[in-house]
């Protein structure tokens, strides 16, 4: 389009002329993007860890000592398998159990084998969806002959809860900060418009289209968004590495390397930033576009 | 060119600024509009440029009824008009050149065309050597000429000037009206609001007097004026269109004509 170069220059120039307000806008929008980004990265990683753990998310279901092997295999086993959310259910006899104990704790228990074996029969059960852990455990407990349940996936369960929390808190934060960013950007653009209301009134009196009047301000908003997007994607890369090495210092985990996500994160930040910038600018502009010369100047 | 049919304007606060005004102003006329303060002169001009809407009645400009004109057409209506404000309305932080160029840039003119045309127009109003000055460094008369140059730069078919001589000495006022007279001779319709009887007497133009929102007197077009040829000379028009039309192949005929008119100053500016 003709005159686009002029409009673009005008938009970029006002970011600079308005630098205090621009800096504030960029600061808030970049923080919003940063928090969103970190919450997303955290969530991706937790999900990744949970997925890995899910592969051995077994729980052990111990039966009453009085239950014999035949009842266990033929009656209780199929009954557990019929429940929802069960991916596998393998019989684990008390003989296997005692052998394992012996291996782990030494020959102390040697004489407890055979009929002297005090252990109950058990099943190794795995679930499809860990987030339904509690309901599934409850329904297993309802099965007749089941005594108690131990699990080795408490960590996975905690992580899943954490993930849900991170997602929820993250969403609220993003919504709140998104609104604040919109507010600040639209104010920044409004200040530019106010300081240039005289020019706007002249533009309108010589026949500039609304599109033409609007464009430099939208460009100003978009440039603010672009800078915020670039800034936050650089910061998030460093922050992520720092966070991962801090966590690794405490618990050994296998993180998703940043390079796997760098492109998507950067593109996402920039696009999201520019969209917020444009919307923020448009919010302010509407007011002026429907006014005429004298009204704009307040004469 | 301009037709008011039973136009009334009541401002939201209840002020009756215009009362059942009907008048015709033909193409190529030069009209002085007089009347005491608060008579409704500025309101009349604002209705023409559609800065205000009439409460009732019809306004026709260039055979187009602008009363029901769509909002998005208004900018194109204004491009056919040049407006000179009493208080100049120049942008302080821009140079004289940029103040005038601004009016071309905001309607999307190409940089090369802007440069040529603005230099030509600044020459016309005698300000070529002040092009890089700021408005604050100019006298009142010079500022008024910048404001006039801005109104002229898009080659409007109508010029509206609200008290263009209000802030300057009589000699300067005379020169400004003289300049407008020259422009008028090339076919541009001109409406000038003024309080200065001296000017009105010196230039024998049509005088419309507004009082209390009504037309109180209308001298009609003076006889010697009515005969003045008002079209741009054939040869001037003939020497442009071809090259211009080639340069911008996909614009409407209307726009080509505009470009052609804008280019009239080009050769002279190059000298
Ligand atoms: N925006 C407005 N709102 C309300 N009343 C207005 C408005 N503009 C003008 N008026 C009123 O309308 C009447 C005509 O005003 P207008 O500006 O047309 O007068 P004028 O003839 O241009 O006067 P002057 O010579 O002082 O410029 C006046 O009484 C004025 O107070
Ligand atoms: Mg007035």
C-alpha cells in the first residue's frame, strides 16, 4: 500500500518519543509472557516426568491372608480387571513374595517358606490414567478379599496434582497479566494519540482515511508487542536453564532440552505479544476515529 | 457546486446556529461570507466539510447529497476541499515543508510527488526559502501562507477559509486575498469568511451576509466576474495525462485526472 513506509516510520518513532510509557508497556507485557512461558515449560516437564513414571505406575494389591491361590486367580483377579481404568493386573503369589524378601533382606526368612509363609497373595495392578488414582483405588478396595493397597507411584500422583495446580494458577496469572498488559499498552497508545491529537485533527480535515489515521498507532502497539516478545523469549531461555539446573541439584530428573521447544516458544511469544499490542492500540483508537476536528481538540 | 436546501442546524445544547438556509454557490465562484460574531458562519463551513451534520435540510456538493453520505466516504469528500483555519493550525515540531507535505502524505502520495508539488506550492505562496524553518520562526502572515499552502497542495476544487486574515495586518490580508483570487481564476471555488469590510470593498466578489442563522443579504455574482473563464487551459491539461497514466495503470479515471492535476506544478517546480 502507498504511504506504508511513512506510516511505519511514524509508528516506530512514537515508541521512542514515548519511551517512559513504552518501557512500562514492554516491562509488563514481557513479564506476562515470561510467566506464561515458565508455567508452560514447567507443565510440559511435569507431564513428561509423569509420563515416564506412568510406565511403572504399579500398585500392589494385597489380599486377605485367608484367601487361597485358586480363589485369587479365578475370582478376585478377573473382578479387579473388570474395574475401570485398569491397564494390567498380574497375580503375584506369596511364594514369589517371600523369595523377593529373602533376596532383599537375607536368609533370615528361610524357614518361613512353604506352609509357614506369613505373606498374603497379591496382584500387581497398573492404571491407565493416574489422575483417577483415588477413585480407582477406592473401587479396588471394594473387591471382596482385598486387604490393603500399597503403591509406588505416590510421587507421580503428587506431580500430577502439581501439574493441575500449575496449569490453573498459570491460567489465572496469564488472564490477569494479559488484561493488565492490554490496559497498559492501550494507555501508552492513548498518550501518543493525546499528544498528537492536533495532527490527527489536521489529518482528518485534509481527508486521511480512518485506516490511515489508525495505522501508525497499531504499528506502535505491534512494535511494543514485538519487542516484549523478543525480550521475553531471550530471558525465558536463560531462566529455564537456571531452573533446570537448580531442580537437578535436588532431584535427578530428565528435562526436555530447551532447544526442542525454542522455536515454538519464541514464535509463540512474538505472535502473542504482537496480537496483544495490536488489540491494546485498537482499544484506544476507536474513541478518536469517530470524532471530528473540533471535538478532538476540545474546541 | 454547493447547494443548501432548507438547512437548519441546532447544536445539542439547543443553540439554533442556522435557520432554514437555502443557497447556491456555483463552480468557480469567489464568495465572501460576512456577519457578526455568532451569526453561524463557521457552522456553515463545518456543514460543508461534514464536520457537523445538519439537523434538517439537504446539502449537495458536486452533485452528491452529502447529508446521507457514508462515513467512510467522508475523507474522499474532504480531499476535494482545502481548508484554511483562522488560527493556522500548523504543527510546531514540523518544518514548513513538512507541514505542507503532511497533507499529501496522509492521503498516500508518493514521496517523489510530494517533494515536487510542495516545492512548487511553497514557491507560489512565496515561502520557498523558508521551507526548512519552523512555524514559530515565521511572522503571522507567513504562517497564514503556510496554512494556505497546505490547503492548496492537494489541488482542491474548493477552498474554504475561515477568517484567514483575522490575525494579520491589512497589507498582508490584501496579498492573501490576491493570491486566492489568482487561484480562483484557475477554476477553484473559494469561500472566505471575513470581518474586514475593507477587503470586501476592494475585491468585487459575491458577498453573502449571515445574521442570526439566516441569509440576510446576497449580492449575487458580480457581472464582470461572471464572464471570467474559469477552466484550466486546455494545453496545460493536455500535456500531462499520458506519462502519468502509464505510471499508475490500475487507478480509476477519477484518480488519473487528479494525478494529472497534481502534476501541473511539476515542470515549473523543476526549473
Ligand atoms: N459546538 C457547538 N456547540 C454548541 N453551540 C455551538 C457550537 N459551535 C457553535 N455554536 C453556537 O452556534 C452559533 C453560531 O456559531 P458559529 O461558530 O457558526 O458563529 P460564527 O458566525 O462563526 O461566529 P464568529 O464570527 O465569532 O466566528 C453561536 O451561538 C455559537 O455559540
Ligand atoms: Mg467562526
